[in-house]
């Protein structure tokens, strides 16, 4: 009964809050309470039931036109709430990416400099990133084919490894995608709030186990909890490198510590594939607002506020030595693509392109590593065309 009544309660609270705050010449969306209600309603309206989503995917089988995939290890690391302007590897003034910087200097990492998130929140971003659905589409996201069904049919053993919960009031995308994989691991099977979540290091032992029982061709999706609030709970005490006394500055310092710990987690993942033929893609689902433009707020703001910090995200590709030796043409294509404009709802095209898989929905003009990539693609955010500068 509570679940049934929750949307009505939230709608009522939302509109009452709007009326009160309009009368006082304030913006309800600028309050933490208002933003949380807005985000929850958006997730609920787009969620879809698990049965509905899975049935839709069962109805339509994406045609594979060609499958020349040979890469034995492909890893997609989905980060959380990381923004690139708070990362040393992107020029931030704190040394919170020492391990990534070392690998970058050795030529192991390619950093993409103009990638934006397709949504301000995790569920909405995930809906678009792993299907052929796009931000501007009027169709339900789950009416489009998903990458996990495609990869399984292309001969990949697919594994979903997550430090987020399968279902919550924010959405059920983790669960339905995991159901399309051959195997899955969730650190928490039930909904946990931010105070009860484990740090991302908890995912390394299950990853080791999956690697030790690897198949001929493997695709691992690793979903981190990254830099999600509450920041000082996202890392162990030994990663509390940055501190401050002022409350706002202290919170920013804690956010920077989450980036430092994320640096360690990514490095640990890379280590596990150094002796293999492997390709690893890291993208954050969205960014984070941390007291921007004099506003007394940190967390996930909504798109209508047009905050760049929410969408300007890191996109990194790491490749092993063996991969570099076997696929010099792919390395060249990646190198030539790092300054191109991109948005994460197109990433499915890039992943399939790098894996040499073509399907009827694949579009070379939407793969950033393809010679036919359309650099004139208009990225709409908050109703406006986004440009990096």
C-alpha cells in the first residue's frame, strides 16, 4: 500500500512546495528536498516494471550482421558521480589521480576530453547507455535492444558486478540488465541508504573469482558507487588525504578524496588485466554539483538548472600491451578520437565498434572511434545546444 501511495504523496508534496516557495519568490527545485522529489518522480515515471522490460526484450531479437569479435577480455567500468574537472588527469590542481597519471604518462590510458553524460541521474543514464535508445527519443528506453543480449549471442560470457542495489525507488535498471547477463554479483541484494553502503574495494574479490573462471570471451560490467554522497563514506580512512576546516571546503575535500580512492580502484582493476589481451572503458554515469556558482548545495541537481558539473564527465580507455600489439589499428582510432565531442547515450555504438560486432541498429556515425563519426552531432542539454566552452 505504501508503494502504491508514494507517487501521489510525492506529487502532492512537490506541488505544495512549489506554491509555497513561488509565493516567497524562491525556487523549489533549488532546495535539496525539491530536487530529491523531482528525481524520484522522474525515475518512477520512466522505470517500467521488471516483467514489462524483460518481456519487451524477449519479443525482439536484434539482428547481428557481422561478428568478428576476438578480444577475450572487455571490461566496462561504470563510475558514479565523478566529474572530470575534479580529476588530476584532466588538469585539476590536486594530486588525486597519482596512479592514473603514471599510466597516462606511460601511454596506457587514453582520456577523452569532451564527453558529456546523457542524464543527471544514474537510472536515466543507464537506461540510455546500454541500449540503442537515445536522449531525444520519445520511445520507452526498453523498447530498444540492449548490449548484453547482443554480446551473449555474439559468444561473450557476460557478468554484472555491482556495488549498487538491484532495485530501489530510483529505478530497477541494475536488476534488469543483470538479468540479461550470464552471471551477476550484487554487494547488497536489498536497498541500502548511503550510510550503509560498502566501499568499492568490496568488488575486487568477486572480480578475481570471475577472472579465475574466465571463458574464451568475457565481458564484465563493473558498477561502482564511486563519488556518490555521503562522500566521506566512499573511501577508507587511509585515503583521507585532503582536509579543510570550513564546512563547505571540508565537503569539497571529501569529494576529492572519493576521486583519489576511485583512482586506486581503477588501478586495481587495470592490474588484473595487465597480462591479458584486454580493453577497459571507464565512464562516469554523471557528474556532481559541489557548491558551484555560490550555491549552498552539493549532490545531484536536475537538468533544468543547466549545471555543467552534472554532465562534464571522464571517459577513459585503458588497453593492455597484448591488445596494443594485436590491434594497432584500434589504438590509432582511439588516439585520433580523444578530442571529439561525445555523449554517453551513444556509447553502445563505440563498444560494438571496438569489439568488431555489427548489428542492424549499429551506426558508425555514432561511434567515436569510427572514421565516419559525425562530429556535427548536436548535444542538447537543458533545452540548449551544449558546447564545451
